[in-house]
C-alpha cells in the first residue's frame, strides 16, 4: 500500500516568510508525528497527534511553529517568520497500534532552506 | 526521558566485511526500531525489535531488553549499505503511540 507522503520535497524561502509543509499519513494510522533533522544530526521530535486527543506540542522549538491535523488524516506544519536556523529536513511519520506494536513509518521529508 | 546512545559514530568498511552496530538505551522499552537513512535522506525501516532476534537477508538484529541494548549486524557489506543507521526507542513508561527518541546514528561508509 501507499506509504507516508510529504510535500513539497524541497522548499527554499526567504527569511521572514511563512511556510507550510504537508504530510499524508498511511491510511488508517491513528498517530502522526513531526520530526526535524538538522544537517548531520539525529532526529528531533516536534509534535505528535494521536486520534482525537489534544496534540503533544512539547517538542516545538518556538511559538512560530504550529501544526494541525484535519479529519484525523492530513497534517500541516506551519512555520511563521522563518529564520535561518529553521533550515532542516522536516520528517513526518505515522503509526498504528496493532497488538501492542508501535512501529513508525517515515515519509521522504521536506528539505527547507531559509535564505 | 529515555536516552539512546549509538556506537561507533563512524565506521568505514571494505566491501565484503562484517560489522556490528550497537545501541544502548536507558530505560525499559516497548518500541525499538533500526532505520537506514540512505544518501537521499529517506529513512528505511530495517527492524522493529523491542526484544529478541530477527533476520532479514544480510542484516540481523538482537535486542537484549533486560540489559538495555540492541545490536545490528551487517554481513558481507555492500556499497549500497552506506548511509546512516539510526536506533530509536520508546520508553515502556510512556503509554500509547508516543514519539521515538533517536540516537545520533552510526555513519557507515562501505568502500569497494
């Protein structure tokens, strides 16, 4: 079946502009996660949605970052007034609890460059 | 929260050689995954292995949950194995589908 998809694959923006990144999770997966990977680094958790529960925003680095998930499916990560330090690859993942299994599957990522 | 440490940070292998990558974690886990990040940045799921041993072709993994470590074995390495290998874990203390905590990765270069 189809995996996690993300768009755009690459985004170049000027400092101070707003950007929106999109994630389509695997159909039927109830949990959706956003992570960020800066150059040469590991993955840093940003925000997590589980079903209809309030999202866990504990990883968002500043109030310029926000995310929503509409209809329990597609999610949009918005970065307002982008800064150069926001340049990174933004990765989305989804998972489904089945028999106590919590395996996460990742999309291809959006590479954001702030000039 | 849970800490995940990987070693070695970098590894260079001659094609055909075998290697072992290690992941230590600081708490009991109910999710442990190994990923390969290819040169294009895509994270490929290798193993979902909170405990036990699994094998997939030239790759195998073992997690000893009671001792809080996991090992990834690569046999007869190929140049296509190059990339970064990440271990990620979720603490048993966190219920539900909470996020994974990632190690810093092992960067593997396989030379022909």
